[in-house]
């Protein structure tokens, strides 16, 4: 089961990175910094927050607290990136830190204890915590992207009006075991 768990979370993290990648790519550069109002975040700001969290949580994951003293969480919400290249660098740096760590973990690590703000978690619990946090924010990015692009948005899942066709294709195949993200990752 542990091998299945690690493989599953690796694929799920890659899937959510892909959703974010495709959102960033669909949004015009100047709109990456758009905020609905002063209390909301732009896609660029969400990227800064996710990346800051990833670098804090996944650097020296097994040996230091996940909330690093060097992290300045408040500054993650400053809308101070100005180009797509800056957004992508911040985005990819955070994901590299996370994915390098996730792929280095072994089954025996899953029951080890790690700390986030002095609160103990098993490695599995810490992974699950972040697997809930990052998709929450990627979903915000997708929502903003859809608002910005309107009718020009290219669906990242099953397009509206295509559920019947999609399901017919799925049920036309024999039953099999495959991770749900496989088809999306293949289409990269």
C-alpha cells in the first residue's frame, strides 16, 4: 500500500502543477497580476504564496520544521511580480522543491514524525495536508483564469456539453486499473 500511496501522491501533485501551468499559459501576461478587489489575490500572488509554502515545507523536510524561520509569509501576498517569466520562475522553483522531496521519499519515511509550526505529523499526514492546500489554491488560479478568459477559456477537464461523449469513451473500454491523472499527464 505504501508504494501505491507514494506513487499516487506523486501523480496527484504533478496533475495539480499541470493545471496551474495550463492556467498560467492561457492567461495574458498583464492579467496574471489582476485582482478582483484589494482583498483578493492575483494569480501571480497565489503563485508566490504556494511557492513560498512549498520551499518552507519541503526544504529539509524530514529534519527541520516545515515553517522555516527564513519564510516571510506576509510578503507572499504582495503583488510585486511583474512578468510572466518571474511568475513561472517562482512557480517552478516551488514545485521543484516539492517534487524533488516527494520523489526522494521511501515507504519507511511515511511513519516518521515531522513538524509544522511545532505540531507533529506523520510524513503521510504532512503530505495529505499539503495535498489539500495546493489544489485549493490551484483551483483559485483556475477560477480566476476562467473569469479572465471567459468564452475563450480552454477547459482543463471535461468541456461543457461533452460529459456524455467522455463517459461513452470511458465505458467503451474494458475495466482496468490506472491512476485517474494518467490521461491528463499524457496530454501534457
